[in-house]
C-alpha cells in the first residue's frame, strides 16, 4: 500500500511542480509533463520498472480524449470533413510510410522490417497534438481541423496495420522472438490487440477464430450498438440518473459509458479510441453533452498527464548516450521527412499561411501508437530488439521535440505572418453568444426573444425534464448545474457576450452573479430578481441589469384594470410610464442607503425607521402621488390661455 | 446674440457647440444617413444623439433634452425625409421638449440666437422638388413648419442640407462627396467660418457650399456672421 502511495505521490509531485513552471515559461503543459517524467525517471531514478505498465494504463487517457473530441464534433461536421479525412489522412499515412520505408530499406536491407518501421513512424501523437491544440485554442482553426482529420485517419489505420504486421515476419528473427514472446506478453492496452495476430493472446476476445465474414458481422454489430445505443439508450439512462441529483452517480455513469464502449471495442478487436470517438459524436447533440464533457475532462487530463510523464520517464539514457548521434540523426530525419510531406499535402489541400505551418509543424512527430506497433512488431519478429530500443527512443524524442515546434510556431511563424497584410481571420467556430442559466418560465421567454432576434444562445438547466422539453421544440439546451465553472467553460463562456441568470435558487443566483463578475468582468450579466431584497443583493454581486420578475406584469395588470374602469388608454400609458420611472428612482435612492453588510431584513427596518421619522406613512403616499402627478402632466402641456399675445410682437 | 458669448472663440477653441439630433427608425438598413452620422460622430465639438436608440419607446426625457439644447449653439435635425417631414420621433421630440416658457412664450428664451437647420435625405430626385416636378414644392418649402418653429423660438434658420435620390446615392458613387460636404459644413459651423448671412436665403445649404465657405481664411470670415 505504502509503495503505491509513494508512487502516486512522486508522479503527482512531478506534475504539480513541473507543469505550472513549464506553462509559466510558455512551454505548454505537455512539455512540462515530459520534463517531469525525465526528472523522476532517468535523471533522479525514483521511478523505473513500473512506467511501462503505467503507460498502458495511462493510454486510456487517449481514449477519453477522443471521446471528448467526438463530443465537440457533430455528425454533420464529421461528414463535411470526409474529403480531408480520407484524402489528407490517407495520403499522409501512405506517403510518410512509403518514404520512411524506402529509407529503411536502404539502411536495413530487410524490406519487411523497413515497411513495419515506415508504418509505425508514419503515425503521429494524437495525445500531444490534440492536447496542445486544445490548450492553445487552435482546434477550431483550419490548420487544427486538418491536423485532426489526419490523426483520426491514423487511428483507424492502426487496425489494418496490426493485421498486416504478422505477415511481415522476418524468418531469421522468428527464432529469437519465440523466446521473447514467453516473457513479454503485452499489457492491457487495447490498441495492441490485433485481429488474429499471434501475439494477441492476452485478454479476452469475442472474435478469435471467427471466419472473415462472421468477424465483419460482429464488428458492424458492435459499431451499430455504439451508435444506436448512444442515440437511444443513453438519454433515458442519463435522465434517470440526473433525476437522482447525485453528482458522483452521474460522473460514474459517464465513466461507465466510456469504459464500457472501450471494453466492447477491445472484445471485437477494434480500437477503443475509435469506439469512444464514435460514441462522442453520437452524443454531440445530446443535452447532456456539456455535463459529460466536464465530468470526463479531469480524468482525461490526469491520465494524459500520466501518459506524458511515462513517455519522459521511459527514455533510456544509456542507449541514448551510447548512440547519441544515430538517435538524433534518425529523429531529425524522420521529422524532416514527415514535415516535408505534410507541407506538400498542406499546399495540395490549399491550407492558408498560418494554418499551413501549424499543420506541418504539429504532426511531424511519431506517436503513442508507434510504441504499440513497435512492441507488436518486435513480438512478431518483424523488428529486431536492438532496433526496437533505438526506435523507441526516436519516437520518444520526436514527441519531446513537438512542443518545441509548437513554440517555434508561436514565436517565429505567427509574428511574421501577422504583420503580413490581408491575412483573413481564422474561422473559429461560433459559440453561443449568450448563455442562459435556468430554463424555467422566465429563462424560456428570454431565450425565445433572443432566438427570434437571431442571437445564438446556450441554455443550461439542472432539471432534466426542463431541458428535454426545450429540446423537443428545437432549442439548444444542456443539462447541468450552471453554477459549476467547468460546465460554464464547456458552454463557451469565454466567448459569450452576455449571461442571463434565471435560476430559481435565490442564493445560488447571487453567488453565480458574483462569480461571473469576478472571473469575467467584461461579461454583461442580466439577472432575474425575486423581490427588491434579492435585486439589491444581485446588484451588489455585480449584475449589470437586475429586474424584479413580477414588477412589469403587475404594472400591466394595473394598467389593464385602469382601462377597464374607463380611463383613456393613453392616459393610462402615461401614468404607467411615470410610475415605472418614479419607482426606479425610489429603488435607486434606497439602494444608496442600503448596506450590503447588514442583513437586508434588518436594514429594511432601518429604512422604515428613516422614513417614519421624516413623515407619517400617509404623507409619504400623498407626496408620492403629487410627484407622480407632476410627471404625468409633463409633456404635451398646452400653453396658457392668452399666450398668443406675448408672441405677437 | 443672447446665447453663449462665444467663450471658446476667444481662446481659439471650437466656438460653436453643435447638437445633431439624429432620427432614423431603421438604422441597420440605412445607406445614406449612416455614413453621415459616422462622419459627424468623429468630429470634435459635435454631439450626436441617436433619438431612436435613446428613446426606443418614445419616452423622451424632457429635462435632459432641454439641458442639451442649452448646452449647444447649433441645433441640427438629421433624418431621412418621411412624408415630406421628419420621422415621428422628431415630431414627438418637438411636442415634448419645446415647452412654453422654455422655447417660446413668456420667459421662453432658451433657444434665442441659436442656429437651426435640417440635414435630410430624400428618396426623390432633385428635379422632382420644384413647382414643375411631381413633388410640386422645393425641399425648403416643404420643411416650412420647421422653419417657422425656429423663428418662433428666436433661432436663426438655415436652409436644409439635402441629399436627393438617396436610395441610389451609394451605388451611383455620390455619397462620398456628400459626406465630405457634410464634414466641411459642420466644421465651418463649428469654427465660425460659414457665411451665415449669405446662407440664410438659399434654397439649400449645399447648393453652392464653396461660395459659403469662400472666406476659407478663418480670420477674415469670422467676425462677419457673428453679428448675424
Ligand atoms: C415611411 C417613409 C416615407 C418616405 N417619404 C418620402 C418622401 O416623402 N419623400 C421622399 O423623397 N422620400 C421619401 N422616402 C424615402 C426616404 O427618404 C429614403 O428612403 C431615405 O432618405 C434613404 O436614406 P437612408 O439610406 O439613410 O435610409 C420615404 C421613406 C419611408 C420609409
């Protein structure tokens, strides 16, 4: 037990120290984790043997990440990307694998080994690239999208690659491999479980020994289960769980969903990352999207961080320094080849200046799937163990260099491009310009008006039934507690111009207004108040506009009554306007006296006393009436009789 | 000259403060008035009030408007011509703000000596605005109610600064020149370089703006119209 605690302590320590420092220095969190890993692994030697196992575990972070990416991506958007997905992704994998394999053939002699090396180095690091793109807010740019298409294609391409590798076995190596296979049965990682691969003995599989057709049937069935289940089953399930109002149950359900899908995919020898991605896409339209996002996010962050640490910790400095030149030359060579091909493809697919560079620089590394394929290839006698060690260093080093390339993009490429004239702005996906918290009767009317005016809105409510009702009539609404910062983040608060606080909990509404003003001072806050008491609290909390919920309706009711008893409608209108203005003045006047440090109820007594001392209650009303009278009489005042005599001069 | 004794002029600072009361109920669709407003807003010494924005429900604040009038020397209504007159809010503004005892009648001297004019855009072509045209009257004639209002309030009335064929001014490339004239006019009014005496009887302010600004040397032009 204490051993586990010590490990956890070390890893967390490394992350907590290195990541903020790296971010402060502008290096990004990924490089921070990698450096932390190097520090606790090869440099200090605190951790060692367990890193490889941990890495397999941490790879689940990639699965979670793809689920989150899927959540951001509506099916229509994915469909729009199809040309790039196949064209850009396909060409990248083919061209990079081909070029590296050709070079490998020259250097190694065995074409089989060369092809395997080409394939595994053609893959890039989904973890590093997506994490960095998201962190820098570049995911929605053209370059980010293009990069994502390629990564997605690569993730799919891993499956046929795993099937292909056993075929490439080099006879001379098979003998050695048979020995190794005994001890190095590969870990729990799902990605390595290639269909029919001789090394894929570990773990369960539903499809072992099935014929090709039956296998295809099972695979299609599994995918259909994810899509249909995601579409039809998750909603009632989540709605049921949401109604229990237990946060941790919802989190557990979200994790269960992702783990379940990953397991299903592993059982049928598909990529779990791909499966959860698909589930994410299916749920992108769901009202629970933001809630799922904010629940899964921390797990993803921690696991990915762990993954990066293990990459850093796994660097074998012995081999590195022994063959320093070779490792460096190979790393730079691989990155140059991949970068060159990416640059060419970027031109072919007409990426614009900044996007073109982003695309080229972000994907030039090798990635975590490379490790997986590498282990698989060594087991299958396609790549000799010494070469395996070397390549594993090349992969790690290229991953380590990627954040450096991103920094280069930020510091060298962007400034130069920015000064160039006529650079059209990147198309950033528009998010809700107004967030409405609370989809009760109040929030709904606000939302309808905004939508009628063509303003994009995101509606949040913690009552699943409300959300469902809104969705039925086609309103973008999401389930979740609006006072949670992570949910607000997911709803796009960074880019919102205004926020409507219409939640039905008095105290939470005040807290929310206060939080929003503190974190987003530029955001305009419009808040619903239940009464004057609440209104003052909201105003003090920082609401720019606070309105009493029943005031205007009551006024309208009064006006309707006045008309009903025979008053001229326009006289009623004038009175109503004057009344509202007068009331507003009074409200503002009293607010000055109101002391927010005192409890309002006590304070009201105080105000009452102030009033009582100045005049008797009746007199006040009388005074009020005459002030009101002045106001209604002002305007369209006829000139005094006989005034024309003054004019005729 | 009962209003401001040109306190700023002596110091060489802007002599006249200009108030542009702007009225357009459909600003997003405006092609002619919008660039004019933008240009006016960019000028020093010019206050622009978008009446429809400030009083979307026509609840005009009389006190505030009267205070504004007191604080300026030149009052301008800027608006599209709607039924040979102003859009409704300007009429509402007149009915409410120009009170007895403030603008006219006993003690109503707040506006005395100020300059008043309209800057309007008309859909019809210039040729239509004459006795022979389909509108039968000149633009100055049609705006006579405003002219007489100005006189009753003791103001100096200047003829309208008008753009005709406003719906096609942009596509025919006439708007830039008009905006430039507008800026010259406002600047000259502000700096006291407009020949007001000469402008008063004209049919339109921009019929021959160059002539009104002839004394481009401000030192030469200034004293003449200060006595107007
Ligand atoms: C309600 C209304 C009444 C109008 N009446 C007149 C009119 O009497 N005479 C005229 O020449 N144009 C008339 N027009 C045309 C407007 O003057 C013209 O659309 C406007 O000057 C264009 O300016 P803008 O681009 O700033 O909106 C009228 C337009 C509307 C909408």
